[in-house]
C-alpha cells in the first residue's frame, strides 16, 4: 500500500524561508513530485526528484532521500502569492500514476 | 509548456442525469491521461488511468460503470458521470502525460460539478 504524510498547515512570514516535509511509504518508488495548488485551481508542477539530493529551481528547491522515504520542498524569499496548498505526490514503480499526499496549506503573512 | 484544457469548467445538473467532461491536450499528444477527484479541503484522489485505445484502469473503490472513461484519441479523454447524485458533487481534474521522455503530468483547470 501507499502512505504519504505532510503537515496539514504551515504559516510563515513574507521574505522568510519555509520547509515543507513529506514522508512516504510506498510499494516501489519511481519518483516524487511537488505541485502547488491555489484554491479552486488545478495543481501546477513545481519539481520532480527521482535520485537522492537537492534540485534547485529559482526560489524553490526540493530534496529527496530514498533510503529515508523523505522529501522536502524549500521555498525561499516567500511572497504573498506563495500562499497555497503544496502537494507531495509519489509515483509507484511500474506505473505512471501519481499518489498524492493530503497537501500542506501554507499561509504567508506580511 | 504543455497545455491541458477541460470542458466544461462548471456544471450544475439534476440528480439522475449524466454529465460528460472532456479533457484535451492542446499542444502535445497524451499517451496517458488520468482522472482525479478532489473534495473540498482534501487532496487529489486518483480515479482512473486512461490509455489511448484501451480500457481505463480504475482505482480500488471507483465504480467503472458509474464513471465511464473514453480515450478515443491521443488528445482527448472523456469522463462521464452516469446517473449523478449529490454525493458526486466534486472538483474533477484530469492530467496528461506526454510520452516516455516526459516525466511530468500536466493538469487541466478542473471541472466543478454540482448535483442538485
């Protein structure tokens, strides 16, 4: 089976750095994705990790440790528009489908 | 980037009617499309995987006779909610995968269904 855990909510200050953690237990692993979703909208792709280590893309970075079943999304220089839900999703081995975690609602305050 | 559209964006229907939702990949051919459902303040739940020219693969607990999926071409998949009931009211989102070299799924804007 699959189990993906994320914190439900987080709050951070504009300009700060926030780290959103995701732990997973899946039957086989073939990549981890992070998506951003604003209320009432579809998710937009942020990052993809399949090997251990850090992937940096502008203000956003994503880290993966396969041995620990752990990933985090790091958001730097937070902006008000970063207030959204952040979804961690795992792709099981042998499949292209994604299994989503429950999502983390991030609130950025002035 | 790859664009996926959905139609309609909003639909309100009476209980017992059927509703068809279209998902189109506009600038790429989608070998695989996925259908998700999202209830308020919850995450996306995968309903089924749709491969062009073959039968859809449904997730456990999803009734294939109630949620009919057709993937007739490499750019179009449809989801029909048959005999819709108020509990089917939800946000339905499709995503499309471009091909073997593309790892990313691109999501459509979603369809909000309200069954009265």
